[in-house]
């Protein structure tokens, strides 16, 4: 390897390290971003900017650096967080380990959080529920129902511990089926299971590994293509990635043309 090539390789590696280091400092997480593999957070069939689609890169904030805002808090009139949105809907999006396990983390939206009351019951910020034994609440979250819409209901749920109820934004797949199936009737056809086949419980704070921050569309699709997990990537994402690659490839040639023309102009003068 010539000294010139070696220098360019070292420069490229240095830039990668600098970029990752900067994102690590900014987010407090490492790795500082994740690639979205499933369509559970999609808002449209072909994907959309602003929502989290398969093939997107998402920066991950350390949960200790931010206050997680639930859907209930962001939709409660008079709440300090009323009107807050991220990734196209009310509330934050979190990345969590199912039941604290080691399988692939889930990136979903926290609908509400149950908090232990000092008197022995449960409080639910973003609602009027205080010191209750079980949770029954209707969220301002529309779900398709017999050609129309109905609001998402939580019925007679007795929390096993503090934690979040979560779901994906994609109403066609799981937007109206809470990850914790027991909160909506314990129908075994709904909800998520962990790596051991157990139903997912309310997400404890220590199971939250990050909060979704800035979305970088399309770029993660390349990783999914090489890992064989690209089946849910939309045509729109592939086209977007192709445009980005074409622009990156063309930049050096465009710069070379600009430099050559500038030099020619200088010689003519």
C-alpha cells in the first residue's frame, strides 16, 4: 500500500471515529444510533419523512438525559407537555428490552406510565387516575373499527410493577394492540413476547435503553440489505437511498469540474 493510499485510509478512519465520538458525546449512548428493521412504527404504507420507517437510522438519547413524555401526558389538556410530538405523533418514542432480556430491542411509543402511589395504589400521569388498584382508561388514540374509528381502551389492568404501556404507530399491524396484551384483555393473539415466549410486561425504567431522537431516513437500508433483513423496506426508501448514494458519488466529480474551471479562468486572466 502506497503512503498516499495509507494516508487516505487513516483519514477516513479518523473521520469515522470523530463522527461516532461526537454522536456519543451528544447522545450519551453507544452505539449512538440504531437501524429500524420492522414496519411497526410506519404511518403510511410507502413510508414517510418524519415517521420511523424500516431502513431509517435513529439517533438514540440516553434515557437518563431526557424526561420521557408519554402519549397520555402529551394529549392531556393543561399538562405541561400538552401538544408535544415526536416522530409524527404525541409523546416520545423509546427503545426497550422486552422484559429486560437480551433479544433485539423494540422501538415503540409509550402510551402511559403507571407509578406506585405512597398509599399503595397506582398513579397514571397524564390522566386523573390516582391511587387506584387497577387501570381502566380510554386514550385519545383512534383505532380502526368496523369501517370507523374507536378510541383505544385499557380495561381492568392490574400492573405487576411500575412501567410503561407501549405500542407501535402502525395502526395496520399493532397500533391498536398494546405490546402488553394483558392491559387490553389478555388476548393471546395480540401483544409481544420475549425471547423465552413470555408475554411482555410493562416496561420498567431499567429496561429502557434509549429515547429516539433525530431520524436519518433511508441510510440504514444498506445495512439491512447486507444482513438479509430488508423484506420490510419500502420502494420509497430504496429510491431515496439510491439518490443519496448517487449524490455522494457525484460530489468529488462535481468538485473536480469546479476546480478545473476555476483554474482555467485564472489562467485566462
